[in-house]
C-alpha cells in the first residue's frame, strides 16, 4: 500500500494498492488499475468470496443462482433499473446497449460524448479508427460533453438511435444537464444510454442515477462492479430490457461465477453508502490539496484539476501538454507515486497516502513553475497521446 500501510508482512498486491501511490521500488505499472477497484487490491471480502465460489465451480451449463442474486442487488441499488444482463467488459455492455437501442428505434446512427471502449461503433469516430469500415465510422457522431447546441445539432440530423454519454468524467455535469439530455433525446425518439462503467458503484451505491437523480433508458456498468474481476452489466426498465430477448448478446463466459461472486461481495460492501462516503471525503481532501498547490505555484495556465472527488483528473492544457505531463509523471514516480492523469480513491487509502501524494505533486509543480526548460529536465522521451491528433 502507500505510506499509511501498517501491514507486518505486506504481499505484492498490498504494495500495489492504488493508481497513484505505488512504491517506486516496485517494477510495476498499475496506473489504471484503480478504475477497477473501489475497494482496493487483495480486498479480503472479495477474495474470500472468489475462493468460496471456486470450490463450487466456475462455469455451468445453466444459469447459476448468483446471476439472480447480483441482478437483484443492482436493481435494488440503481433507481429505475428493473432488469439486468451481464457481460465481461465495459465495452461489451455499452455495445450491447447500442445494439438494443438500434433494435428498439429501428435507427442506425449514434451520438456519443466521452469514451466508450474499443468496439467499432465508437472507436470508428476517433483517430484510432484503423480497421473500421467507413460505413461504420459514419454512423457515430462525437459531441463535446456539456454542449447543448452540439447535441441538438447532432440529433437534428435524424435517424439517431441513442445518445451515449459518460454522465461525469473530466467535467462534472452542470445542474440539470443530464436530465436535459434524457428529455431532449426522448423528444427526438432517441434512447438515452449512460456509460457508467467508471461512475457506477463509485459515485454512489446507485451510481450517477442516484448521485444526480436521473433515470436514462439504459445504464452500463463495469470496473468497480467486480473490483478487478471481469464483469459488466446493462440495466434498464423491464420494458426497455425485453429487447434482449430478440437481439443476440451472448458470450462463453457471460455467467462465469467467480466474477459474479466478487460482484455480490462488492455490492454488499457498498450498499449502505459508508465506504463510498469515506472515499468521497478522501477524494475531496486530495482534490482541494491539488487546487491549493496549483494556486501556490502559479501554474493555473498549464495545470487543471477537474472531475469528481472519487476520480480527480489532472490535465495539462496548452501546446506543451505532453511535456508537462511527462515531467510531472517523472517527478512523481521518483517519489513513489504512479500517476497517469486520473486518480481513483479506494477504501484502502489513508490520509497519510493523500499527504504523501500531495508532497510529490508539490515538488512537480515547483519544477513546472521554475524558469528551467521542462524538456531539459526530462530523463527520457515524453509520453504520447493515446488518441493522436489527425
């Protein structure tokens, strides 16, 4: 774990506790693993559930009772969700929701805001569209988050089956914006699909539906649902979900029970809200601390702090974005802090972990604010963008 770990005999997984406070002596890169673990690495409740199920079996010919038990928990936590179908990844779940929307509306086009995985329907709208047929690329229109005019213009083109949105990410939704999206989609005969692969079971026990008091037609879950195990889910009203009886959404390991056992343990752990409330409080401490450091070192023009407290995002606007990000990463890893841009709090984190992280950022921001050329301070080549500019 981070500096606050008091374990007498720490295991490898314990030392790799989070996405941003990993001891530098470890030769490991888990900078994105926190997206999948709200409870932390090697969480006993989850691990014990997996071990217990392992003795009963992994995959069966018929649906296992765990499918019903996990579905019932999701329905009880997520307002407006009445039925659930399971998958193995977030990309699976969101792609299934898009297929369902197309089947219900008998339309082809999709409007998307945010990131929604590697499948053709979405990735064809990005600069990583190699291998995706042009006809598929042309069916998805990407619009910026929080831009009503762009949404209305895209919907006005007609034939839109779904608008797919991450309800909260680098930007927190303005008051009323998510409900406006849902209402506007419905005015155009379009389904509203929330990609809650990151926000689900993290912002609140009921995800963005609960946090923001909204009910889209379909919601897609993953990552935190399995605390590291491969499981995802699509949920919605019974009337909407009945289309899954007609479309084909199936996979060899869709009912794999180890992941379902993990999900049941996760949902039982977060159900009363106390774990997620503690995560929120630590996230607020981290986020406020970072904002204070940005102001202290006068780097407001080149460092931006945004996102929910559960997922603080540090970005670097400007022409030297990747240079500045690389320098900050370099300073942080030298101080035992593994940083990738998004920082996810887990229940294992402590105030000491947050303090250590903020100390490391202070050193990094001090370097950014100095007169030194940041390129000259780098000990290696800068990082590259995942989505290259055209």
